[in-house]
C-alpha cells in the first residue's frame, strides 16, 4: 500500500481533514467489494457493470462515463508453429465474436481496427475482419488443420498443435475475463484449447518485451495526445 501523511503546517486551518490516507493496491475487483462491505476500505474503484451491484449494497457511487481513448488488442508472435501461417492468425481472429464480448462487458466497444472508433475527427478509420466462425474453420482447414463437427454440435481440430501456443496476460480480474473469453471462443468455434498464463505486471511487461512467450500476449494503449498517430506510431 501507499500511505500519505498530512503535514501540520498547511496554510488553511483544519485542512486536510484526514491525517492519514492509505491507498491499497488490490487488483481483484471482488476483493475490493468485500473490503468495502467489511469496512476495510472507505472508497474503491469498480467497473461500470458492477455499479448496480454496489448501489444495491447501499453505497454511494460517483461515476464519470466518458469514452476513453484506449485500445485493447492481442499481440502475436509469428515464429511458433502454427501461427507462422497467416491463415491461422486470420482464423484465430475471425473466431472471436467481438460484438458479443462488448455486449457482455457493457463498458467496451468492439474494434476491428487499431484506433478507437469515432474519436479522431475526419480520420478515415480502416475496417478489419468481423466475426466469421465458418470462414475461420475454412482457413484452418486450408492451412492443414481440418476442423470437424461432432455429433453434439461441438467442433474438434485434432491436428492443431495447441500445446505449442499460449496467451499471456497480467494478473487482474478484467484481463482474466478477456483471456478466458477468447479461450472459450477458440474452443467453441474451432475446437482448440490454448493455454492461459498470467503473471504480475512487472514480470508481464518484461516477458512481453523480450518476446518470451509462445503465441499471444495481451496489449493495450491509451492515447498520449488526440491524434491517430499516438496509436499508429507503435508500429
């Protein structure tokens, strides 16, 4: 935690009102909610979709719901088999229903480009591929990994070397939710299960920077200034 102590020589009498303020670093939202209920915390940060739950508990909610100039994306390593094949990368992208993810999360918008939609004035944002599970299965088959439909309606892809791939992300409830969503989408639409690996923020940044992972890593970027180049310059 980070603890701030008030000084005795503030220029206004009686200010600050509190002598000590402690910031506790708690990444799990469910833990923060529990701390609020047990009076271990006076104020917490919650995601927008949990606001009704917090209000139902009888707590006051202060919210600011402006669109954020932030993009969350997936970084890919192109070296490991099988993602060295462009068709496999395309298939894994097409198999994720971003519209359904945004509907479930409530606080995000689906993106097919690298910059947030409708933020930058007169910017002709390119459009990428949307959800298309059938085309994803076709591309995987074309790449040498045929997808078969089972009698119960599920899919399987026995030739796909899923054990050679992983998705890494930093430990946090929201990033875990996203990782598990994508894992479930690939399982449901392609019949493959890719391993998830979480780590603390510092280790994650170091691992991702060194490309010390096989396949995929969570990525995100917030604008430093209001121009598309704040995102495009990452390339």
